[in-house]
C-alpha cells in the first residue's frame, strides 16, 4: 500500500502531482487496469494468423489507395 503524506506548506497541486507520480512508479494503476478486463488467451498460431491477416488487409488497402479506388 502506498502512503503519501502532505508536506508542510505544500500546495494541493504539488501534492497531487507527487501522489500520481508515486502511484505510477509503483505499478498499482497498471495492474488495476490489467485486471479490469478479461482478455482471452490466444495461442501462438492464432496470433500469427491474426498478424498475417492484418498485414494482408493493410497491403490490400494500400494497393486500393494507389489505384484511386479509395
């Protein structure tokens, strides 16, 4: 758990900035965002197929753009 105490004479903006920096450095926020949604596990073959499909669509779009069809 992260504990940040306000220094004497510290402005609320400075305190908030220091607090957010501590949260980011600790990795708490990143972990919470990761746990917020469930992402299904895709095997290596599925990732490869997906990447090849995206690459194919990208080249197809570029070809259409060059031919003036888009």
